């Protein structure tokens, strides 16, 4: 699933293109990144990969939560 699909009409050619946007999971991970960084700032040292893993863990949890709520 994509986070921000949109249509764009080129101003001079008039050609319309459709952009898929970024993956929703990546969008969620980016949003969760701030929380992940704050969590690791409580420690003296951390690996950047650990922060990324935590952010994607949050994102995966959000993707699972979406499956539990019926679409309206």
C-alpha cells in the first residue's frame, strides 16, 4: 500500500502522470523514528541500525493494527 499516491499534470506538455508515492510501512517508520530515537537517547550508546529496527518495529505494529479495523 502506498502512502501518498497522486496525479500530476505537467504545466507545459499537459501530460498527466501518476506517482505511486512511498510505501505506507516506510511512512509509518519515518513517523515512528522520532520515538525510536528518544528511546535510544536514554542509553549512553546505540547503533543506528538498532534505531532503524525499532522504528520499523513500530511501523509493523501499525500495519498489523490496520488489519484489525474494518475499512469504512
